[in-house]
């Protein structure tokens, strides 16, 4: 989906014997790709992942970058470049810093706090074409550690079961790429494609066999629309071809292929070296989908995976298939596939911070938590101190939290900026903003903090399929010289400047007088992302109440790729003098 995914292609080829290329140049290219100053890549080693307020789609990017970085570490290690492998094996573990140990989900961390409220079914700008369910198992480089983080084999498989058995309803924004749903598993989009094979890693290969067969049976057909999603780079088709044969590469960059449940009684791969690899599935049919025993070249074989060498040697894999699960095949730890980062190279997981809201009026309580830490440090511009417990602040407070491991090693800093706001007046909204675009709540429009150009970072209130209307009560009659509001335009993302802005004033909050109007004359086909303040100058009205109305662009016209959808208004901030 994202990242620098040419890296695993090269590394996978190398570990499987394709080595006739300039490996030094390849490694340098990998290092260069993984250090570009774009898409948050340059922030990884500063924060140990991507904070949600620094980069949109932070969870998806952190996870996919981590896998790519593991591939770089693997390649460097094979080339004897321990300096590079040591650096990148740390980066390969940054997935741990978006793992919420309380919920067991990969979760955005915004201003040091886990995104709250949080719903793993919600599709939002913290993920790419997916939700937390569809990314929470994306740790192909360190599956065994992820199993431990979730509490062991039983809890891990229960979490997988929950994904496949949950309601298939998603929440949040509409995302056409999320298709082929079985529970919250989305086969129509690639980040989920390995998930059905993960049961093998926890000693439950029969669950993989059941699930893979279900996917092949229900989400593929020979009709014109026989694929349940976009066949990006042939991935939808490749998954089926490999799964129908009986195996799948969960972790490119290793030589393992994870066994599933073949649908053919015999498959022969004619190899480039002149040899053939055969899979013979005895009694295989729609009901006999469970592997009970296996042999390779006649010798008993009890592992739930095969290796690349076994394939290219020209082996024959015989599988005995039955209609009930096997309690033995592939169950013991020695018979499971394994991907695990050396525990001697483990990083200290970042802490997280708990508070009610990053903006407060009087005071707010702050608590810092960490997993596996011996202590936590608080770092401010005045220095560092040991965190001793929850504390209350009454003024602006900017700090970073750092977890200290039992060996004295440090986590990456988790920054938190808490601001005491002095709002002028009270705001009443008559329109309902989209929950994903709240700017921190109703008072986010009068808190003095302006939204940035990237709406995905959360500083804007977004309104779809409605106009914007709000009243501000100043508390007493006040001479207002000018009043206005800031708006964002990002036409590709369905966000237009309002058609018009109207400002009303009142002294009793009931009878409002139109005091100014601005018509938007900017071309709606202008795709440049920009922020503009719409201001009524020289208002010079004495009033207690100000009403602002902004008319939505409305239904998207035919010239736009989102034709027929409803446009957004994005507003922040309302200001007056």
C-alpha cells in the first residue's frame, strides 16, 4: 500500500537465491529510500514512529515502514553490515509504539494520548483505506512478539476470531476500497491478505485452513466481477493462485511459505532449474479441507509451513485431507512458523499520556503510563525529572515523556502540549460537525489555535451535507470592529470554500440583523490547497451576540471525480476585534 515496498521485493529475491546484482548499490538505495523527507519518513527516528498530530495516516505508515525497515535490516545483516542492521532492526519495532496494550489494537497516538474516543471499526485519516481492525495484525516481521503482546496463543487466536466473526459494518468515512468483508477482515484491500494465515503461528493451523477455504469460496468466482476488490499489481489474483495451491508467503524476506488448504488434488510447479515441485492433497474436496498429516518425498512432515529450498529441490508434498480438524498437525511450537526479532535487540516501548483534553479552561489532570518500564522521565525546557505519579496543571504545559527500560535504555520521546485557553464568549453550534473533524470540540473554533493546511492532522471542524451556523455570546455588549472566520480548501478531498459568508449581530440573542455578507468568487475548479480568512472589515457594531453562517458548496458536480457526493466546509477559527 505505502512505504518503500520495492525493498521487500529485492530482499525476498536475494534470500531465495537471486543474487546476481550489485548488492552494495541496492543497500544504499534502500537506505536512501528510507530516509526521504516526505510522508513522515524523516520523523521516524525522532519519535519512534509517527505521532498522529505530525503526519496523517500515522498508524498505517508506521506499520508498513516498520516491515520495510525489517527487510533492510535483514538484507544488511546478510551482507555483513551490522551497523545498518542494528539501526534498522530498531526501526522495525516502531510498530510497538502504535500498539495500545489496553485494547490490543493498533491505535493513533495524538499529542501523546491514545485517540479518544476510539472505535476499531472507524475508517478515518489515521489509516489508509482501512480501519484499526484491518491493520492491527500487520506485524509480519515479528509475529511471535505480537502474539506475546496480545497475551499469548489463546488470546491472539481469539482476537483473530473476533476479527473474522465481527459485524461487517464499518463506521466513519465512506471508503470504496474496503470490500470483500468477512467480519472486519477486508479481503478487497491488501493490508489484510496475510491475516488468515496467522493462526499457524499460534498453533491453530486448522483455523487457517477453514478461513482460507471460506475466502476462496465466498469472495472469488469466475464471473466478470469475480474479484471482490481492486487487483492492485495482481495481488488479488496472486493470493488466490497461491492459496488454491495450498500455501502463502506471510513474510517476504524469509524463505517460509505458510500452509493453508489446497483446493486441487494435485498441483505441479515446473521450476526454472528443470525440477518440479508437487503438492498432492489426498481426498481433497469441499468438505475434506483439513490437513491431518503430511510427507515430503515420503518422509513424515509435521510443520505447518514449507521452505523455499524444499520447493526448488523438486520435492513432492503429500497431504492427507479429512473433514474434521486435526489436533496434532502443526500444533507444537517446533512445528510452527516463526518470525521474531531478537529479544536482545528489543526497544523500550514509548509511554502514553492520559488527560481529558489538550485544551482546558481551569486545570487538568495528567497521568503517564508505560509498559515494561522501570521508570518514566518528564522532560521540559528546564530539564528532566522522574515522574512520580499523576499531577494537575493550571497553565500551559509542554513536555515529553520518556520510558526507561530495566537496563537503563530509553524509549523515544512522546511529546505533549497542553494549553490553557481563554475563550472570549461562549459558542453555540447549530450544525453538526463530522466526528472525525472536531478541532477538539465546539470551543475549538474560538480557542485561538489555528488549523494548519493539512486537515488530516485534526485542527479543523468539518461539516458535510449541511451549511454552517453558530452564535457567539460575548457576555456583554461589546464594540466589534471586524469579524471573520478561516476556511480551508482541498478540492481533491471534497473540501471547498463556502459559497458565501453572512455575519449577523444581536443584543438579545433572538433578533439578529444582517451586518455583512461576503460572496466567494474563487473558481471552484481550483485544486490548490489553501487557507483563506473571510473577513467583514469596518463592522463597527456594538452587540452582545454574533451569528455566522457559511453556505456549503453542496452536491459535487460532474467534472469532479467525487461527482454526486456532498462537499465539506472546513472552518477554523472564528475571530473578531
